[in-house]
């Protein structure tokens, strides 16, 4: 047995499929972690874009207000998702309900900011699909659809 056969054997497609077949939780966990990371990146960028449009270039210690609030929203969202998905061993369920309520309010506010950010992006960007769909429909329906989709995904993720 030589080194080349060991390297190709250890990375054979059947071995990889067999590994994930036996450890499907690892694959699902990895997919969820990557998806959550990209979800939060989208969340941050739409929130920052919307807040930058609403607040302008106001700054605190050289950092724009929109960036500060976008990081705060995304941090609270991510911490809330992680906390709500981790099993509670303390037996106190009141704090989980308060956290869920605060997270719901933040998720709803974030959905509104997502709607605003997508609306502004569509208005400021020429959409190629105007030859197929009426531009007024695109500017009304697409931002609302994206905002509702993001909000529902958050709710279902916690559920």
C-alpha cells in the first residue's frame, strides 16, 4: 500500500457518503450553521442599508449609527436564536418567555428594516425583469415578500 492509495482511499466518495449516512446530524448541523451565518450576513447588510438611508451619516466615536444599530440587532438576533435553541437546564421558563418576546419584537422591527432596505435597493437599481412584470408590482411585492419570508424563517427556526 503506497501513500497515493491511502490519500485517494480516505477521500473516496463512497466513504464520505457512508460517513454522512452514519452521522447525518453532523451534516445537518453544518448546513444549519452555514445557513445561519449567511442569514445573519443578509440581516446585517439589509439593516445597515436601511438605517443608513434613514439616519444618514451620523456618527458616534467615528462609527456610523447605522452600523452600531445593525450590529446590535444582528447580535441580539443571533444571541436570541442560540439561547432559544439551547436546552434550558435551570428550570426557569419565565426568562425564556421574556427573551422570546423581546426577540419577536426585534425580529418584527428587523423585518420592517429588511422591507425598507429591499425597497430602497429596488428603487435605486434598474431591475431587468421589468419587461416581464410591471415595475410597480415589483416595487410593491418583492420587498414585502422578502421581509415576510425572512420573518417567517426566523419564527420557524425558533419553533
